[in-house]
């Protein structure tokens, strides 16, 4: 995956960093936005790979999901180094969605140190998501 650094504009080829680390720009060493897709095989590793992970259970046919996606990408950019966004297609991963009680889309599950800490259902405006995330981000 190639990610553009929001600080210096350099393009970075990003893989999965070692546990406890975040992806950084090769040019300026700033933290990079961290948005990845996960499935049933990779989910546990993706959620365990960062201290604060926001999982987006979505589907391609879901209009509110499509509206929420750019907001989550913005949050990942704004909170680079503190927040990882993991996108899970609920249609392709029904067991995983069921495991976390997903009944409506979009559903966001916030993981803190690998454990579910909060769940929010529906597409919320950016300011509402910021308010919900603020207490968790301030602990970082």
C-alpha cells in the first residue's frame, strides 16, 4: 500500500509495522495515516497491532457507510500515530460481524489495547465522532 505523508507529501510504501509501532514517513519520519482492510484471517493481528483501533464494519451497498468512509480517513490522517482505522466488509466476513454483534451498518467498534472499548452504530457527523474519540485519544 502506498500512503502520502500529510506533512511533507512524500509517497511511502507501507507494510505492517512491528507490534507497538506505527508507520512513519521515510523522508520526514512523521507518523502516517493508518487505514487498512481486514478479514477473518487478518483481523486479530490488525486489532492487536496498535493501542487504539477503530474498526468500521461496512458494506459496499450501504449509503451511510460510503458517507462515513472519507470521515474515517480524515480522522486517521489527523490522528496519525495515535489511531488506526480497520475496515471490515461485513458481507464478506459475516462471522466476524456476528462475533461483535453487528446488526446494522455502519457499526464502529473501538478497540483499546486489543480489547473492545466502545461501539457506535450508524453514520455520525465528524464532530460527534471526534467527541466520542477524544477521551481515548487524550490517554495516548
